[in-house]
């Protein structure tokens, strides 16, 4: 026993000395930083097979949690990479996930609230400087042309500066902007031999049109609701899907927030919080129609309000089945082809 204790003591001393030298010598610091830089600058390989879904933003604008970005879902296959909405801070999550921005095929927008489009300029820049070969295609319902035109104009100087600085061979001006790609609100939005994106109308009044999307790839499928109340048309579009990512609102959290704001005479905010109730889906209204539609995994994102800690998440989830998932940023779902398996990786 005495020998073991001595051996352990020597081992801890050696490890401690190595850690001390690593943090307090130039050579040690350089070695640690090179390892960190390799992790930061490297990109994760494409999924070896099947459909991969990465949550790059799970928050709504109501509430504050610095660990959550606003709405953004990444969908990848070995051949494809699309983003669905790009809210504020989502480019940070995209970078954290080390997604392959150079091969970004496009961005699909569900509607044009700021928390679904604020990250577009950063996504455009990140994919451009990593070598995107054409303008970024931005798909969305009618009105997407105005959004893209405005952002292209606002960031025109920025793109010109970067081309002038780095050269047109490195950053060609013709590949640096965005191109609007309007989609039919109910029908095929994108397709090749392997993957199909279908748009369908959702209810987010007074925003019209607002859409959700269904992605099908080699027998696997994910449906992204965008912002909507619970609607029969969504569950018809999502029938038999492997994964449904649906926006949701928790009255268990929202009602006490409204009462507190009113008691403290906070101006405007109580009215705004009451207004959001009629254009987001109540969290308790979705499980039954999801089961009836044969959806294998129901998961909530765009959480209203944002639960800032574990206690708030417990309150938010009151009344929900244990099978329903409240996602966090960087949750990952893998859907292998020829299977019903859903591999879930927590952040």
C-alpha cells in the first residue's frame, strides 16, 4: 500500500509539473495553442451515410440565455448541406459545430422575422471566405427577394473592401453576395436524385406567407416547422417523418412572466408576451397529433420563453411526455438510411 501511495504521489507530481510547464513556458503554450487551433480551424467530416441534423439555434427572442442562439437548423448528407433559418448568434454555433461552410448549398428561410434572418450576412461571409464557388442561394416564400436585395446592398461596401484587400482571385466579387430563390408556398422547393425539400404553409398570422419544410433523403426525413401554431396541415405534411422539429410555447413559464411584468408595471412587455400566445404552438398541443401522424421523434426548438437554466427547463417541460425532447444548441440527430434508428447526441 505504501509503495502504491508513493507511486501515485510521484505520478501526480509529474503530471502537475507537465501542466505547469505547459501553461507557463512559451514552448508549452505554443504546443497547446496549436492543438486548439487545429480543432478550431478543422471541419468535421461529412456524415458517412444518411441524414444529419444539427441544432445551430434553439432560442426565441423572448428570454435570454447566452448558451442559445436564435433559430437555425443545419441539415447535412454526404452530398448536401443546407441551413434552415439563421437567427442571431447562430453563425457562432455553426462555427462551433465546425460545419463545412465551403460546400453550403443554400439557406431556406421560413419567414422574415429578424430572429430567423439576422445571421444571413455572417453566413454569407463565412461561406464566401472559405471558398464557396457561387453566390449564396437564399430560398424562401415571396418577399425573400426584398430581404436579399436589402442585405446585399447593406453589405456591398464590406464585400468590396475584402476583395480589394485580399484580391479577386482569393475573394471573387461575383461569388460574394446572395441570390434570392423564391419557392412555392406549397410544393417542391429543391430536388436532386437523392434529396427533396418540400415547402408547406404554416399559420403565423399576421405573417403571410410563412412556411415549414420537409427534407427527405434515402428514406429518412426531418420536418422543420418554422414559427406556427399547431395546424392539421403541418401534421399532414409531416406524416411518417422520422424527426419533427417544432417551435413551441410553454404557458407554465410564460404566464408567471406576464404576471410579474404586470405587477412591476413594466411597460409594453406584458402586452407583447400576451400577443405571442396566439401565433406560437402551445407545447401541450403537439404530442397527440404527432403520434397520430406517425412521427418517430418530436423535438421542440425556438423555445418560448427561453429556459435559462435546469430549473426553468423542468418548469418548461411540465405536462410533456418523457419522449418529447427540448433541444439545446448543438444537439445532433443522425438518421442512417435503410433504418428507423435515430441517433441523438447531446451537446
